[in-house]
C-alpha cells in the first residue's frame, strides 16, 4: 500500500540521485593527459569516424579546473607522476580516471626504474583500458563502462563514504612490486 498504487499508470517515480546520475553521465568533460602513442588513438576517438561527441564529450579540456574525467593515455615516468597527481588534485569533485593502454595500467613493456608501473600508484583509477595501443572503439567502450559507474554513483555523504571505503581497500591491497606472477 505505497504511493505506487495510487498514481496513474505511466507516472515516473525515481530519486534525485538517479536524475543527478543521468545528468552527470551525459555531461563528462575529459582532461587530456596524452603521454605516448595511446594519445594518438585518443585523438582519433574525437574525430568524425568515432565521434566521441555522441557521449557529450566533444570538449577536451585544456585546464583541469573545468574537467571531471582524466584520460591518462600512455606511459607515465617517475618525473611525471607528481605532475599527474597535481593535475588530478586540481580537478573538481566528482572526478574520474581512465587508464588508457597497458603502459598506463601496469607499466607495459617498460619494467624499469624510470616508468611508473601503473598510474593507480598515484591516482585512483575507475576504468582500466588494456591494449598497446588500444583502439578508439575500446576507448568508447571504456567510456560507456564509466558512464554506468557514474550513473550509479551516490551523492553527498554517501559518495564520500563509498570513496573512503574504496580507498581503504586499495591501501590494504598488495603493492604491485610485491606481487608474484607466473614467472616467480
């Protein structure tokens, strides 16, 4: 015996969180952080063949203060890591990160002291996009996956609680340098 039975058919019931999630989902402005060959594929996604504008993302922001999505495309050196973090910190909340390419996700073939073994050591990553280099279609798929995350992201205090829980879980996880692979 709720309000649902008293309303006429076809009346839309939802929450403010759902409407805000839909609005945020289609108004994401990416900040470019292209560092290597993956950046060329990211630029191709903005062209007429792949048309990233279908998702409301045609405006790649040159300033972090007007962006809420950082696409890290390519390998990140140890010297570039503090710059990456500074740009991430300058972005307004809520903000999301896509690690584009195997180099941004895990260091790729550059297993040495100069290249960061995954940008998740510096910034929290929402979507990992594999490939060397990943095709623009793969970037569009990662954006669709991120849109689903954005749509279901809670607001206000609930978002802060969820973000804190994710960060605590990440801090408890085993560092990548301590992980043993198949060759260990």
